[in-house]
C-alpha cells in the first residue's frame, strides 16, 4: 500500500508539473514577443534619430561651405577693385619701375583668377556628388549596314564629352547588336543637352536630346543609327544597370 501510494503521489506530482508548464509557456511566449517588438521599435527610433542628426550635420556643412564661398568671392572682389585702382595709378606714370609693378600686379591677378576658377570647379564637383544624379550615354548601330559607322562624337551641354572611333571589328560588333557606352558621369540635377554626331558612310549624322537628370537616379540616353538618322531614347533607373 505504501509503495502504491508513493507511485500515485509521484504521478500526481508529474501531472501537476506538466499542467504548470502548459499554463506558463503561453504566457511567456507573448512576453518574449512583446520584448522583441519593443527592442525593434527602440532600434528603429534610434536609427531615425541618427539619420536625422546626420542629415542636419550635412545641411549645416553645406551652409558653411556656401558661406565660405560667398566670403571668398567678396574678398576676391575687393582685391580685384584694389588691383584695378593700383593699375590705373601705375598707368598714369611713365616710370619703368611702375611698369614692372604693373606687370607683377597683372600676374597676381591672373593667379587669383585661376585659384577662384579651381574653387568653383571643386564646388561644382561637390554639388554633383551630393545630388547623386548620374548621366549615362549609349550608342548603337545594329540597324546600319556593316562598317558604315566609323566614329561617334559626344557633347554634353555643348562641351566635348567623348569620341570613339570604330575599326572594322568594332563596326561589325555594332552591326551585331553591341552597345557602346560613350559617357558615364555625375551631373547636376537639371536639364542637359546631349548631342551625338556619328560619321555614317563618311557623312556626319547628328542627333540631340534635352534630358532631365534627377537627383539620386541614373538617367540613361541611347542614340541609335537607323534609316540614315540618329534617333534618341531615354529612361531612368535607381541602380547602376539599365
């Protein structure tokens, strides 16, 4: 009897433990899920705060750079005015030493202009990189007879941007569907005039297109030689491939 009672007691104890776990586990799982959701919300909130701080810092840096450019421009204007006045005074003098000083002033003015031009180029490059606008220009001639297209010249905003000459093998590749990339570069997010002049059978064929480059997008322009003309098409993509 004692052994039987003990076995019944052990069985009842095991049953109670199983029942206890069955009640506890469903309550514990939602608690774990709640903790995970709370951690995710905290992470998302902190990430948003850091991204906002980063954007604010970039905006502040851009404003400081712009103010610096304005101050440098004002200083250059004052120096230029002073240089003009000094040069006018020296021109009124017939002294040889005055002429030598005038030559030195002109040399310094030229150096200042070169320095200012370099600063503006650097500023323009920084603006282009920050905008994230990229322009890509393709050229194809698979509809043209073999070896009739021997050259393609590219201009972007009336500035030479590339020139490709095609050998016999290159001409055959174009005829069989090859696409030549004439240009890829960062540009300002504005309207750009893209012009291609292809030498077709010894004669120039020109095609042009005004295309809007958009910030943080890649703008593709494709020129195709077809029926004695240069046709153009365009599309955009968020990636680096068409």
